């Protein structure tokens, strides 16, 4: 098989990819910012746009019961194994245009290139564009990848409600999907593996001056919703001593969380959202709600830190004479990447002239859910300043094109090296 040089024959490849990323970023639920939440009108528009590009590449397009857009390049034989590629279409609020979208569209570019080159593969390729990696709209996440991997707890997941009280089940129905049929989203074939290309979202590759990297493992993560119940009162008449101020208690809790986060190497502890009720300048807050996102490369470090946080929060609640409720809304153990796939990706990077360093992923990915189904691996692409979850997210077109070439080489190598059997 010839060297993976097809992208060199398509010098416009990186440019087209960037144009598509720009076009996809127009699919937003907010004007003037990119916010594309799971099962929103913008998600629908993104699905329509990407479906069109998938069809242009000759893929058979479908949408599964969990809202995952699927582009299939079938194998000559129906019982051939399937190589799964992809990432996600949803975004955080006021997002950058590369997180998730790059992985979907770069994989599509790689597939298009192989098809244009007339390559015939002994396995099928399925491109997956998941809809719920960020877990921003509902207090649950990885709906598409968990449904596909067969690890979704459908009852809990479907009952989760967004801030307007719309449950995930109702939102799926409004999107034209059948929540009762979530089981049908489960992958039942023989999966060779899942490979997710993604921007690094951190500064390591830029500091090492390398465009591409290979992920060793994805950090484990848990998310919590913490409610503090005190007593509302008049801001001018109730003396400071003896108040049951829910927000003051929550503020002390956040300071404790940060202290514990700093005390454990590798741990991250983030309070990303806070609300106070009733939320008026002259009312002592009677209720406060905040979220906690806790991650670590080691599940036991994360468990120890959570134990310390739980104790600290309850102690602070007792000191302020407020009640506390703690709900864990997400839990995903640390997921190691598959050594054989990592090695194959590393050789594919070398074949395009990149000595790709190996690094862990602090960010969560659909690949962590896919690890329950099949071997998985990830290819990281350098981003400017390590900035992500921010509109300033930026990737060089040349790096993106190099990643596509590496993915093309990786797929070709699966054939020549017989990893496909
Ligand atoms: C998703 O990007 C996450 O890591 O939270
Ligand atoms: Mn992502
Ligand atoms: Mn993200």
C-alpha cells in the first residue's frame, strides 16, 4: 500500500476542514457566541449540516435513539468488524469551535480521503458524532456514548431535567427520537476499537513544540450538585450573628474545596456554577446551589479527596446551622487507553514526521464511555495557549491537516498490519 500521502495531493484539505469548522460554529443557540446544547435547535442544525458533509463523502447517514449522528462506510462483508471514529457536536456555553467538532470533521476528512483514493478496507468504518459530551444542559452526561456502549442507566438518565424542568426523555421525544428505544442505540457488532481525535485543551503540546500527541489515559471524574438550605430574611434588620445565610455558608464551602483541591497533586476541584435564592440585593439568601467537578488520574486520590470535601462541607453546614444536600450527578472512572492502538497512532504520527509525545487527558471525552465497549485511543492536536472551553480556542490549520494525515495513515496501517482481524 502506498505511503499515506493522499492529503498532500489535496493541499486544500486543512483549509476545507477549517471552513467547515467555521460553518459548524454558526449553528449556535445564542447569537454572538457559540453555545450548542444537547437536543437544542442548534444541535439539530449542526446535525443537518454534518449529515450533508457525510453524504458528500458517500457515507450512509442515520441518527440513533440517543441523538448520535452516524455516518457509515460499510464493509464488503456484513460480519466484518467495525472501526469506530468520532467525537461530539455539543459545546459548553460560549465555547470555542474545535472542542468535539474538530474530532468529528477531521475523521470525516480522513474517511473522505481514503474513499477518494479508492481504498477498500476489510472492515467497516463508523463515524460517530455524539450529542452530549459536555453534560451542560442536563445534570448527566455522555448520553450518546454510554447508550452505544450499553452502559447507560436509562431510568436515571431520562429523568434528569434541565433548568427549565424539561427531562432528557421529553427532550429526546421533542427531537423526534424514541426514549423508550434507547436500548436500540447499543452497538451490537464487533468493534475493532474507538479512536477519538480531539484538541488537547491544555498547554503541554505547545510547550513541547509538537503538533500531535497520544493520550495515555483519561482522568476519572465525578460531578456533584450541592444544595444549602438556610433561612431568608431582611438584609437590614437581622443581626449578622445568628443568621442562617445559605450563600455565606456555600462561600466557605468553596474555599474549603479549593484548599483540598490544591492539597492533592493531580486533583482538580472546580465549582463552575452557583445560584442564590431568592436572589435580591436586600434579602439574606435562604438557599444556595452550586456544582462541583472533581477529577484525578487516580480514582483512589479522587475518592480520598471527596471524603475530605464531604467532611468539610458537613462541618461548615453545621457551623452555619444550615442543611446540606449532596447529589452525585456523574461518575466516570479513569480510563486507560489501549496500548496497541496507542502504538499504532504513534507510528502513524511518525509516518507524517511527528514524534508524538504521550500525555494524559485531564478533560473528559466520549472515549471514556467507549472504553466499556472496546479498546479506545485518542490523538490530541495542539491548541494555542492550551485554551479551551473559551471562544479563544484556536488550532493551526496545518496541525489539523497533519492530524488528518496521521489518521489516514493509522487506518491504512490497520489494514497492512492485520490489526483488523
Ligand atoms: C468536557 O469537556 C469535560 O471534560 O468536562
Ligand atoms: Mn470535547
Ligand atoms: Mn469540552
